[in-house]
């Protein structure tokens, strides 16, 4: 009985130590998610304004021609940029986006080429025997425009050189602190319908621009920036989703630790009470035996 009580005490101590860790992770994630959410909201207007500007330039040109918009007659190889985290303890965050990317790869059935962001994606696809073109680690927590530019450059070069015929992006779309959903979107060739202006926008009065240099030259600069902005948006939303998922997972772990400590404490008290009762019964039994022995003498 004493050995059982010591084992329960050790387990309670271990659970409390783990609870301190999960609570600290929860507090850190809660602090970081606010800043990450602000970065997501600040980046969205940039993407919208960039799209509107490209649409305006496209209307001036009439027909947009650019290597990043070139549709291939046959899709032989598809590159997928998969954005995950470098660290775990984020619930199903990494597995959800990896599963979505893998389903997308299987659905298209083309020669897959992977560009991996985050240690979790790198370790998963490497373990599964997938070959990958390039990988980046250490940027998932606080991504910058330089990180997005590096990823965009690698994808654009692979597409421009003809090594891949299409580039897709798998990331986690941040909707709220409670809702994050994995998404796979087409990056290259850039969908012309996203860059074209709506009929209402075309008919509505708007600003008149004077282009210097020519619109074609401006477009050749804007389209790579648009690609970088789209990847940066994916990185930022994935970062915010990671912190939200980690906070939720660590809160659940902390709550479960509370319940487990309560359960173990109750078991310990019951075992201790049983031990005390047994000791009392032994003492009473011994006293009665002594009394009976004394009477016989």
C-alpha cells in the first residue's frame, strides 16, 4: 500500500510539472496571436490594392501577356508549396494542412515537386519518401517579406524554366481565433480572373492613371510583387493559425491536467484512508488480543 501511495504522489508531481509547461505555452501563444492577427489584417489591404492596380494596368493594356500568366497546353508536373510550423504542440494544425496538401497531390496525379516551409512538412514528406526541391525552416513563427520573396523566387524560377507547369500553395487560412481551415490554391500561372476587373468596377468612375514607363513594363514588376504578396499572406495567416491552434491545444492540455490531478488526488486520499483504516483495525485487533491474553492469565 505504501508503495502504491508513493507511485501516486510521484505521478501527481509529474502532472503538475507538465501542467506548468502547458500553461506557459498557452500564455506565450496568447501573447503572440494578437500580434500575428494584427499582421494578417494589415497585409490584406495590400493584396487587395495590388490586385486592383494590376487590373487597372491590365485594362490599359487590353490583354495581359506575361510569363507568370502563361497557361501550359499540358500539365505534366505540379509544384506545391506546403506551409507548416517548425514546432509541434499545436494540436492538429500541421497534420491538417499536410493532409490537405497530400490529398491535392493525389487528386491531380502529376509529377509532384515540393517546396516545403517548416520542419514539420520537411520531416513528414522526407519520411514518406517524397522528393522535394527546396525547403525553408525558421521562418514560420514570424515570416517577413524577405522570406516570402525567397519562396516566390524559387517557385517562379521553376515555373519560368519549364520544370513545373503549375504551382499551388497549401496553407492554413486564418478566420478567427477559434477557426482555422487548411486551403490549397493555385498560384502559377496566376489566375487571370483574379487580376481582371469586374464589370461593375470597369463601368464605375475611377482614377485615371498616366503610366511611366509603359504599362507592359510596369506589369512585369507588379506581377512578381503580387506573387510575393500572396505567399506572404499565406505565411502570415499560417503563423496566426499556428499560434491560435497552439493556444487552444495547450489550454486543453492544462484543463486535462487539472482533471487528472483531481482524479489522482481523490484516488490517493481513498488509498490513504484505506491504509489508515487498516492500521486502526490492526491496532484494535492487537489491543483486543492483548486484553484477551491478559484475562486468560
